[in-house]
C-alpha cells in the first residue's frame, strides 16, 4: 500500500510542475495603422450660431409672421404678443408720471412761498425746512414714476419679437393663440452667416483629432462642390445612446450650395495621420515614462518598449512614435508581467 502511494505521488508531481510552468495567455491586440484614423466622415451642414427666441414675459401670441423655412433679415418681426394688457400698463404709468409731476409742482410752489415768508421774517424757519423736505420727496416720486414709465414702455417693446441677426427659421414651437410663459421658446433662428459641418466621432477617432485639423468637404448630392473646413471643437460629453462625440468643422467661405441640412463628406486635407490609437489600459506609467508590453512571437516573450504619447481621451490614447504596424501589445494585466517573461497564446477581449 505504501509503495503504491509513493508511486502515485511521484507521477503527480511532474504533472503539477508542468501545469505550473504552462505560460499564461495574454489579452493583446495587433497594431494596425489602417485603424488609426478614418479617412472620410459624413456630416450635416448646420448653422454655427443657433438661438431659441422667446418673450421675457407671459402672454398670448397674437401673430407670428415668420414660419419654418423663412429667410429673415436682422430686425424683421418674427412674432407679437397680445398688447392689450401691456398698453394698459403704459397708460397707467403715464398717468402716474402726470400725477407725480403735478404734486411736485404744487410742493415747489409751497416751498417758494415758505421761503419768501421766511426771508421777510413773517414765517418760521421750521415751516421752510418742512417745505424743503416735502419738495425733495415729491421730486423723488417724479423720478420713480418716470422710471416706471420707461420700464412699462420697454416691456411693451419686448412684446414684439424681432430677428437679432440674418438667418433662417428652422423650428417653430408655438402657434398664434397659444399662451407662453416668460422665456419659453417660440421659434429657433439659425444664422446664415457662419456655417459648419457636424459629424459624430467614435472615441478612437476623437482621441486622434486635434482642434485646427484641416478638412476638405464636399456635398454628397454634388461632389464637385467643395470647401475647406477646420476642426473647431469637439463636444466634451459623449452622446448617451451612441457614445459618440460631436465634432464641429467650421466651413471657410463655403459656396451657397452648402445649405443648412445638406449632407456632406469630410476628409482630412493631408490624408490619414501616421498615428496609432491604443487602449489606455495598455500603457505603463503614462504620466512619467510611458511604455507598453510588446510580445515577441519568435520566442513568445514580452518586453517593455518606450513610446511617445500624444493625446489621451478616456479609454484611448494616441501613440505618436514607438509602435509599428503588426506589433502585438498587451492590453490587460500589464502590471503582473516581467521583462522577458514567456507568455501563451493571444486572447482578444
């Protein structure tokens, strides 16, 4: 029995040692320069400046001369509120000014009489002082009434909504007869002076693009119509549903054919950049001495390699130098490796 147990242990130990020495597989990816940056994008021509316009007070829309799709010039009337209540407020404020001025004139006459009597010694100085104070109060009431009239007239003027710039009405929110709250949008005005192309980018493309990058845009409906564009900005927050980021390419003196809502191609003016985009999880010491683990499949070992880091955006990092097409880099478990360690097969995740 003892001899049989000893034989079993002798057979099990080499098997356990062999299992312990089996190289572990690595989560890695192959560097592919063709995935560094997309060469073409599709976007929509839109206005660089858009504004939702409304009234600063509650009221009922009496008329709305502007409709969706209308071209308007700066100062054109877009909508009006029912002015009945506002006109009444203006008339009330005008009456308030008339009453205050009449009271001030009467108080001024009383002060003049008190001053004349005090100068002849026929009136007390205290009466003159009281008249002076009453005149000051009356003048203040006049100023208050005039300020109320200016405010009433300003509010009355705001009941007419005018275009702050040349543009096109792209959205209508309310119809005549509707009662709107203060600040509620009535319509949207898109400026026609400056236009841009809006495109949606993946996280990988977003990491590789920098503001100021030059593009050449062409209309999908007519590719012969082109214009140059420059990357103005990329929205800092990704879309919740698609997880893409919106990039804004400002058009430089585009032809009139680049109308709002038109579809357009946008391609890099200098061609795809020779940069590699990798998962940020593959970087060792990204802030001090950035390196990656590169797998050498001639002997299945891993080695550190220094890289030059470009832009970083959340899950992805641009590698400006240090990697070549076909290199296999480890993307997970990088802190448990040692230089020259033997690894197993590639695992994609």
